[in-house]
């Protein structure tokens, strides 16, 4: 997977955030190398409730259980794809 040209940046997973990133990756033909990643992406609970709009909210507005789940999911996916 390579970054797209600047004129296609809105469609580029390299610059996307959740939840749009999940949709872009799901629709991208990743081939066999993407099989492991797709197991996470296709799970409706993977990074659910995550949104970039939260970056400006008060910390107590975000459910602590979500944060714990996101942390664990991020560690799982990074470990599974070998990075």
C-alpha cells in the first residue's frame, strides 16, 4: 500500500482517521498481505466510539472503558501485523 497523490488525499488511508479509516481500508483491495488487518477492520467493535472530535472534549466526557478497549485493540492490531 502506497500513499496516493495529493489530489486524492481525501481517499487516502494514510491520512484518514477513524471511523473513515475503517471504511477506506475495508474497501481497499489489500490482497493476502491484508488478511490479518482485515480481521480487525471487519469487526464492528474494533475502535468503536472512536472519533477525532473527541480530541477537544473534556477528559471525563470519554468513557474509561472505551479508552482501555482502544488501547488493547491498538496493541493487538499492531502486534498482529508485525510492526
